[in-house]
């Protein structure tokens, strides 16, 4: 299904004002073929973020997964949009994991492979207390490289990763295999 930001689910005019159940969230995710390069099917969550009811339902569902954590960790950039309000709702701190060069030193860094390239993530040293219990939140679990690099950074910092929560898991890409033994929750499967 595709629709622009002025549409609600299934092409309805304007954003919805009705509560959205977890099963209805998929209607707000737009497929964009061949982006950012040919052969990649990009999952655009912008319609979900633009709709107050769908966004609230997503934040609520992810916050329920937080349990007793000290912080919710979001991965730049789309993970920030979900993790920060989840942290607020869960009564926890928010910790950003950023692209290289965006945080002041000293930082811990991890290089990883994407479906369509390579990247480096960084975590500011000392942001989390040793033993801090954290939930990692991101938008999509695809190949698992980004999440695996983030988990590695957090554990090197001394944090305890108690779970991973994502809006959407693209199961065919096998991302869970990159995160063996991890507790992973996905609101939606594609």
C-alpha cells in the first residue's frame, strides 16, 4: 500500500483521529522500491509518524516492552524518533547511538555492514553507568548489522542489554541470526 502524508490508512483523506490497534499499524508503512539504491525495498515509516493515533499506538506498544530499564537506546536516525518517546513513556532515560563524528570525544565506535554499504556507529563513553539495564529500540530489523553493532557498543560500555524492540522485522533478511540469544520483539513482521 502506498499513500502520501496527507492520507490516513488505506488512502483515507487526512490523518486518523481514531485509536489505532497494533494490527492496524502496517497500513501506515509505505513501501518504496529501489531506494536508496536499486534492489532495496525501503520501508517508509513517515506516514505512521505523521498520524497522531498511529504514532501513539506505536509508542505505547514499544513502551510496554521496556519493563524495568534505566534507559532506552535509539539508533540514528529513525530509531531516535521511536526511542525518545518510548523512554519518556517508560520513565527511563534516552541514550542516542549516533553516526560517526556526531558526538564529542571520547566515544566507543563500531563499524558494521548494511544491506547496501558500510557505516560506523558511536556511543559517548560514560553515558551509561556500568550495569545499566537498557532496551534498544529501532524502526526496522533487516539484516541485523546495525542492531548487533549497537549491542556490542552498549556491552563494551558496561551496560546490560535486556531486550531489543523494533517496529518492523523483515524476517526474510534473517536479522535475528546476527543477534543470537537476544530477546527481540517486533510489533510487525514483513
